[in-house]
C-alpha cells in the first residue's frame, strides 16, 4: 500500500510538471518598446540619477536583465538585429540608411502577422522609417517626422506625438490580438526636453572619469548636455507611462507581454565621446531590458548575458508563436520564467562599422571579461568587475568564437540607398560614417 501511494504521488508529480510545461500562459498581445539612445545606468531601476517611475514599475512587476547588450551602437543596424534575430554580419545592415528588405531575412512582425496578430509600428526616427523596410510585416506603420536638425529634413518627432498615435490605434484594435512596436527617439541629441521636463540648472553633475568631447568647448557645456539628456529620459518615461495607462484602461495589461529596451547607449563624456557609434565600451553597448509578461514572476533581476537578437525568438515564444530555425538569437523564456537558473546564452558579441576611416571593431562580453578589437590583429581585454570604466586594457588576440561567427560577414554587406532627404538628415547628425 505504501509503495502504491508513493508511486501515485510520483506519477501525479510528473503529470503536474508536464501539465505546467504545456500550460505556460501565452501572452495574448505584445508591446515592444525601443527607446533610442537610452543608457541602462540612466534608468532608475538600474541605479540611474533621475526618476523613471513608469519604467521602474515595469521592472518591479517583471524581470530586469542586468547585462543585456546591443550588438552595435547604431540605430538601424541594432534594430535590424532585433527584428531579424541575426547578428549584424549575418543580416548585412552595418550602417544607418540601409534597408532590411531582403525577403530571405527572418522578420519578427511577419511571423506575428502570420500567426493572426494585428501588427502596428509607430516609430519616431528617420533611421527606422519605412523607406528602409522597417515597415515589413506591419499592417499599419507610422513615421511622421515633425522635427529637424539645423533646418534639415524632418528627421524625428516628439514622444507625445508617437504615443498619441499608438493610443488612437489601440482604441480601435485592442479587441484583436495585437503586436505593437513603439520606438521613441527623445533621449537622442539635441538634448532639448520639453520645458516641464528640464532639469534644474543647479542639478549636480559628476564629471569624474569623463573627458570633454571635442565638439564641446567647456565642461559647463558637457554638464548642460547631460542635464538635457536626463530631462529627455524623464520625458520618455512619462510617455511610456501613458502607454501603460492605456493598456490598463482597456483591460489588456495583464494579458500583454511588455518588452522595453534600447538600441544603444550614449557617451556623455565617457571615453571622450558625447554621442554614440564610435566605440564599443559599455556606456554604448549595455542597454536596459525589462520584460513583463504572463507566466513571468515579477520583481527579479537576472544577471546572465542577453542581447537584442534574443528578442526575436523570445517575443515569439512569449506569444505562443513557433520560433523559426537559423537565428542567432536565443529564446530566453525558460530563463525568464525561472524554469532554468542561468541564461541560455553564454556571451554577447557585436561589431562597430568602420568609423571615420578606422577599421571595423568587434567585441565579446562574458561578465566580467570583455574584449574589443579588429579581427585581423590583437585587440584589448578588460575586467569589468575591477575596472567598470574600461580604463585599463591588456593586449589580447580576437576570441575564436567571434572569428568563426563573423568570418562570412563580407558576403552579406548591404549597401545604402540615399536620396537627397536621407543624405541631408544623416549629414546633420554625422551619420555618414
């Protein structure tokens, strides 16, 4: 009798475990938010210097990934990696203004639409406009630039304009399963937040470890730029809060996977850089990644590696959509749902395109070790736990893992397609590398 009881208990446990595995709840909807130029260390939940209550609330209700990275500190290539699940050298988009229109490339929105989701994209930057095929797979796609740089083409729009368009679309489409991509541009230069979000002129700015970027003349200009950046971060958080409030109002929040990340960070004087694109230090490649979804227990911080490519398969898996083969991205859902203890990814890696006649650089990052350099000769190794500012470096050859992965890069490089408007816009930002 005792043996039978034990057998019954064992069988019941096995069956329950199997049921649990089979019945992990799929998200009815997905909202993917990418915030241009947002450094991880400027989000409150990551220890940032300014209040970001909406993002912090998402972190409290979901999971926060401490060591998520972008494969490249450039908007178009980074978001091409997110949407295709491929490393930059495998999708071939290595610069801004390069289209991702190859039908052989996998595409997140196309997979979601094929699974029956209403798909909509709302972007705030010329770099991810439909002319570069970022509208692939979307039933509805909106980019309406309203702001310019130095009289150039309309390059970007304020977050509130993007949010307004998203909320209007949700009002009429929320009864269907939906996949929405929202891209906010505001933390990006020119660091001019709306008046009510400006930081106080006397707000202290710690410049220790920073170097005055060459385009600035005084340290006060650097402090002003950082205050402007911070104000834009607070502003974008407020707009994200409006989006979350609408999902709650419609009764859709708890059945929706909400994913927030960034395409890259910003220099802000670290390593003598104000903006981005020029190097592969952590202030540019480490990005926030917050995920709230059905089946994910909230309030946890995960320390393993993850990168933007992983969001393509992870988003599909969270929504119960089959994940295609042949991706560089890895499905993180078992880790997010605490079914496994460690990240299924062993390290992150990426590249920076040739910049100002300097060669392409690559990087690998497996905490606490990091390597940056070209593939044809030695680069430099860093210890992030002992040297978080990446100031001390030791010569080291390229790791074999990235040599093998990037060996075929030249076969897939795609060319820019520039009209006068695109060229004018990119020149204004110094993006014609």
